C-alpha cells in the first residue's frame, strides 16, 4: 500500500490514489451535467439542492476509498534485556566423558571461565538469570550453581524451556536462552516444535553439547513375558528384551540363572538393533516358586552395569486339570482322544459318550460320588477347567433334559462369564441347525481329502505346535489327515493357528482357530484324522505326537485362564516385575462367585519383614473378581500373602526394579540440540564460543525507536449514516419533485 501523508493525516487508499481521483472527477462531472440538463423543469434552487446532496454523497464515498487515518507517536516501552542460562541437572550429566571430569563439572567450569558466574557460582551480571533443569526448570535467584547436583531422574526439554521463557518479569525482555546439556530428552516432543515456541517469542536458543557423541556402550535387561504358573515337567518360556546403546555388531553373552546358579547360556549378536529379544525354555520337576535371572555379561568399557540383570518368578503347580469330554457321534478321533486324555497324569477326565439312541457311556478317571451326567447348571460346568466337545452333543440324553437354557447357552455363559475354555474337537458340535455364537467358525459341509496341516506364523509360537516342531522334521514328518472341512464364516477377532492343504488343492485353508470370547476362550478344529498321529511306529510307548499335541494344547489354553485347577480361589499379581513408581495390581478370582465375599486382606512382605498391606474388594461391573493395588516404595523382592475363606493361604512373589534411562542411554545427542536451536533462530555452540556470545548479548540494547500508532478516522458510524442520508435525501426529493 502507498501511504500518502497529508498534514496530521495519512491515507491508505483501497485503490491507487490517481484512480480514485479520476473516478471521483468523472462522477462529479456526470452528476453536474445530468442535473443541469434535467433541473430546468423544477427551478434553480431545487436543482442546486439536489446537486448539493448528490455531490456531498460522492465526496463521502471518495473519502471512504482513501481511508484517512490519524498518526499518533508513542514513546518507546523500555524493558530490561535479560539472558536465560540453563544448566542440565539430570543424572546423565554424571557421566565422566568430558575430558577428565563429569559433564556437569565441565559445564560449571565453562560457566565460570565464560564470565557467566563468579567464583562463588552466582550470576556475574544481573542481566543473566540462572536455571537448573531436568524434570522442569528451577530459577536460581539467590543460589549458587556450585550447590547443584545432577540428580534429575528425567529430562523434559519442552516443559523446562517454556518454564524458563515464562519466568522473566513483565518489564523484562529475553535476549536469548543458553543451554549447557547433553541433549537427552525423554518428553518425546519434536525439538522443532519447542524451538518454534521460542522463535514466536523472538528468543533464539543456543546450546553447548557436553559429553561423548555416540560412543557410550550400555546394555540393560527387562523381563517382557509373564507366565503366572506352569505345570511340573511342562516347558515354560522366559522372555526378556535387551536395550542396546553403542553395541552395534557386538557379540553378547546372555545367561539364565536359576536360584542364583547359571543353567543356560546364549551367544547373540546385537547387529544394529536398539532392542534385542531373547528367550529361554525351562522345565521344573517339582512344585514350587522359582527365581530366574536373565543376565548379560558386562561389555568392555560399559558405562553402567547395574541394569545388566532382570529377575522374574515361575510358579510351578501339580493340581490335576478337570476335563469334561462330550461326544454324541463317536468316531476314531473320539476313541483315540479319550484314551490319550486318560493316560495323561495331569488330567482328571470325565467323559460322556453316546453310542446308541438314548444310550450313553459315562467314564470317570477318578471315581466320584453320584452318577456322572451332563452338567445341568452353570456351577456344575464351572467345576471343569476344560470342556471338549465332539459332534451332536445336544443329542445326549441328559443334554435334552436340561431345563431353561439349553446346553449351548450354558456353555456360552461358561466361557463368556466364567472365563471357561471350550474345544470344538470335530467342528460343528450341535446337531441343531442354529449355530451358537460360541463357535468361532462355521464349517461348511464341503470337505477335501488327504490334507496336511501346518502351523501359521502365529501358531508356531503356540505350545502344541512348538512341541511337534521340536521333533525331527516337525509337522512335515507326520502323516496326512483324513479330511478337512472348508471354513464358511469366521467370527471377528478369531486367530488362525494352523492351516491345511490338500494333495490336489494346495490352497491353504484354516484348520484350527482360536478366539477370545468374553472372559474365556474357544478353540475349533476343522480337520478329521488327528488320530493318525498316534500310529507313528518310530515313537515308543504312549508319548506319540497325538498325545503331546493334546497335552500341550490343554496346558496352553489353561495358561490363558485366571483359575488354578481344582481350586475355588486364584490369587495373582499383574506381573512379577514392577517398575519403581508404578503400582502392582492384585486380583482374586472365584471359580464359583460368592456375592457375600466383600473383602480379603493382603499382607505385603519386603524380603522377610512386613512392609504393608492392602484389601481386595469387588471389582466394579464384575462378579467373582476382587481387586486391589499396592505402591512399593523401594526396589527389592516382595511377597504378597492372602488367607482365603476356605482356610487356605496363597502367596505370590514379585520384584520391584528401577530403570532410569538417564543412566542407561547416556550418549550425547547433538542432533536433537541442533534442531532445537536452529528452529528458534539460534545455533549449536562450541565451548570456546560461549564467552563471546555472552558478551554480545549483555551489550544488546533495547529498541528505543518511537512507536507510531495509526488511528482510523473513516470508520466512524456517523460517516456511514451521513453518506446514506445524502443519497437518501437526493432520491426522496427527486421523487417528490417528479424527476423519477
């Protein structure tokens, strides 16, 4: 825009001033010519009156187009210019890689050498404001930097810098922010965003990076898997993750210690990874609770070895698993499955096998009281840990006599509400045409013969397929199965753990699927002929692939339940490894809910001394489940003990550890600092540049240029009213005097 000064006024025309002048002149000439020609019929004084109103209106429009304003000169606002200096006080500044001293001592020495602070550690100039920062920034108004210690457990740059920018008083302006730091940030805010926040306040950030850049070597271990319990002689897996810093392509020695003794050793290569998973398989021959430790042998010149180990606990039990087998149309699979389950000493099996209309064979592995019948109530079903269904189970004589909800509905509640586990061992289990929502997949009547089964990528991590693949040639060495049903419709959130492909049609189709349903889980098998795996001549005795498959399948499903077999109560913590500062959550689950049970006390022991307690109370919106939490105050080994209403006592152990990334990821990060500084308009400094910058900032003067305030005079209400009045009177009088 072109500003045209006119005395005490200035104009900011909407259009160039010459164009407005020409436009105004043309309108004036046209108005005079037209009114002079038509005004003869109404008399001179009337014509002059109309001409006056029209010309006045045009003049006002021209003035609005010129947008006149009045200039006011204001005296400058004088503000004291200050420089903010921040010293990183986080734990990573303890690293002794700044010459022969720690990063923190090097930073304090640099501030003294640069003249920022005196020998006493206080600001050498009142225009310098000192801050210590880690979790947040804290001003040192009267304190000395010599009294500061690097004790901050984390570094939050975005929060700290905003606190520093908001600290100066209203009559102070900030020259710049100077940071002495190693660039560790755990707030995970983009440094460009933080830098732009300072840039918007016209405050550049300068930083001096202290410490080694990328040469720090460190390994830390964290347990990542938690298996609440396993059975005697059952394989259990201990999973851990190694966090790696500066260990590219290094060979690492990872040890597994049981009760303090090394039992397994692995050699792994770090490659170029930041995190490396490791796993160990263990087997315990006796009942008990065992402590395992994953330990990485220290590397040469490793920065800190305190986090090279992590501890977890494994609970080993031997209670028999109660299994119910229901079959309405027996087949070879049923016979072999029943015999396999009966041979397994971990299982207490009840079986109901229909062999003729209205005839059923009841089989009990352990003699019990009363006649064995199809469960008629939810509590009777809940007495079993696993329920295996064959085909046409709703045609069993006892099943047809169930009052109220049918067997399918009871099984649905057993899984969804009571956390039960059901296996559809032969596909469709109910003779009725109506499918149950419990079934994870609807199998079609279409089949294909002579199929071979293979585990999917997800299924290879499932215990039964791990066991089979441990044998020579794995699943490939097993005989083909009789046939496979083609899946027609699959419920949401269903996982395929195994597929089958035929000789003539190699297209893989789902063969075994698993689904979480409510609080429980369901497995469905769509292949026939698994019994062929028990006819392997190379396997002696009863330990056939068929036996191992079903043994591990039941154990795997049971590991996903909250209950301990054959117990009314099951007590466990959320994890065996709790990070200091986080809560451990306990839950007590009842197999058969008891609404009268409102509270159960929990006693917490630290080592062998009582350390506190909490109380289990009913969980909101849940039946049969009580929960509690506890916040440990220090690291170490803990025990949680509960005395239950049935007179039994259960105990769970957990360990509380600390994982301070300020001490494990300690490499200086100049890349972060460079982005932060450049986004704000500053830059990354070398240590020898600091004295010159401080001197330059201290000599910077405030802007004393007077401020010019422009006040518009055209946007007054009366101007628009007057313009409208002029044109309105012109129109009214012309109409009254017969000109329109």
